[in-house]
C-alpha cells in the first residue's frame, strides 16, 4: 500500500503530445502570479484593502510582519489565498482601517511593495478570489512555441486535470501516510491544525487517485448517473440522473466532482459511487473514518482561459488564468512533460 505522493503515478491528459521540457523558477521574476479578486474594495468601510507585490517572501511572512511590526491582531488580518515564495506575486490583504497610519512601516519589509489601498465594508477572507493569472518563463525549452500551443489548445478544449500539486503533500510526499495513521488511530501528536492538515493531505491523495482512475476508464470528460457535477459558469452542483448531461460535459460546461471524504458532503450514487469505493478499498479505508473532517467535492478538471505563448531570447513565456483552488503545476507538467518541483506556497 503506497501512501507516498509520487507525481509520476498520475497520467498526463495530453500524453500523445510531446512536451517542451526546460527549467522554471531560475529567478523569482520567472514566475509571476496576479491574484484576481472576487470583488474590488468599494471605497468605504472600516477595512483597508492592500494590494501588495512581494518577492522572496511567503504570504505567511507578510502576515506575520503585519501582526508583529504593525501591531495588528492576527484575527483581524485578512487574506484570500497563499502565494509562492520563489515568485513575483500580487495579492490582496485587509487590515482594520484604524491601522492605516502604520502602513509607512511596510517600507521596512524588503521584497514588498504597496501597489494600491482602498476601503471596504468587510474583512477579506480565505477563498475571496476568482483565481490567478500566471506568467511563467520556461528556460531552455526543447520544443518551440507550436509544441506548447498544441498542448494548451488541448487543455482549453478538455480542461486542466485538477490534481492537487506536490506542495499539498509535504517534503518527500509523506504527509498522506501520517494522515492515514490519524484516520486509523484517531489520535496522535500535534496541534489540531496539524492533524487537520495531515488528514487533508490523505484526502488529497485519494482525490488524485480518483482523477487518475477516471482518466484510465475514459471518464475524464464524461459524467455518469450518480455523479455530482459542477457547473463551471455558476459553481452550482447537482446530482446527475439524466444521460443527456453527457453532451454538456463534452462542451466543458459541467464536470464530474470527486470526494474529499468527510462527515457531511454530497455523496455519489450507483456507478459513480462504485468508483469512489474502489479508491477507498485500495487503502482499506471507509467513508466513516473521515468523520473528523467536514468533507467536500472538487471538480475533476478546471477550465483554462486567457492563455498565450510568447517566444523570447530566454525561452518561452506562458500566460494563463486558472480558477481558485487549482494548481499551476498541473498545467506545467502537461506542457513540459516532466514533474514540476513543489513551490513553497501556492494557491
């Protein structure tokens, strides 16, 4: 029973198209991320929204600076998502308006630049974003622009496999095994947050296995009776009962969702449920053993939009938008046809 995350065990969607190889993240400016908010600040309210550009810092390090150096209570600082350390990223933070005069201290945090500030009525919370725009340089590519474009065109048509990226599984990919011990034993050392994180890592491994199984069975861009499907335009989920939904799936209007097992989430039925049971049986697990987590469903794929490829003296620049919760590593491994190292943080 292999509970260590190994990216090579997950099939490529575009296996028939050769990749470009190459190297990424040689310099922070090679990997650029722009957070796309769910809404913009309204211009009034008691919360100050800050658009910060950072380089060489994790989101948590900026968060801790706001807490320790500006004296803002941790619970009053808002952030929508995490961004990679080894990149140039733009993301929103929120702080109480009464701390506005302390913002001059931001100049003491090397690698951070304030781009914009405005007021809003509520604190920024996790998930308050549409997604992220990426601009990534692949250095030393072994294939040209046309090769990358062919892969991205296929991903645009069929969706990007929504695998969890390597950063979800810890150093060496061993966190799912630690989560398994907690699920089976019910106890263990560490804080409640750490336990949730480790069990979450196991949930993520099971989800990735489910994605791979659907790919192998020819069900990646299909829905079957008993599936819970997600509408990409609205985010709504519904139980598939009609074979006629298959055409909508082929048009990438809807996609099957897989389980993040827990005590309360929409459960699949029939043939769709049997596929989930097959993954659980692989590890001698049962749904009831995940009652410590709430549970949720996650789409098997995400739409790709706003993509383009530019040739440059240094290599190939890829630009694209992905919705929240998805990983740029899933797209990059398809384009490069090689495993991509885990960033220190990424939404």
